[in-house]
C-alpha cells in the first residue's frame, strides 16, 4: 500500500478554498454629497451593501423597486453606515429619500 502523507492536507486546503468562495461579500458604497459612488454594482445573492455617509448632508437609503420589497434604511449623518443584505436575484433601484437625484443600480446574480 502506498501512502501519500500530504493527501489529507491537500483535501483540507481544497475545502478551505471552496468554502471561502461561498461566503457572502461586503460591498461598500459611499454617499458623497448628492451621489452614490459607485452608481452601479453587480453582486451575488446574500452579499451585503454597506452605505457610508461621507457627506455633510444627511441621507436615507431607500429601495425603490426591483427584487426586494420597498424599504427604507435608517437616516444617516456624516460618518454613519447603514447595511442592506440582498437575498434575491434581479435589479434593484436604490435612491435617497432626501435627494431624489441620487440613484444606484444594483444587479444581483
């Protein structure tokens, strides 16, 4: 019988790599003045979008239409964050309740 002393280690490393790919990702969106930066992102189901207010203006993120029900996140002041977890495929149109010219398109694969 031939023994392969590193076969067990290779299997563990393979599982670690496969497991890492299955984890949800965090995607950062900056709210700068009256714009989302970037203004379009493509993510995977289960990923979280973290909105950070990098502006002197207050913002309130709203999901206007798409793969998730209409909803509003908490009002944000400078330096504050709000998080949205996306669980369904499709396209989301996200805006700011206070500044209607702010738009973000999220494509969920």
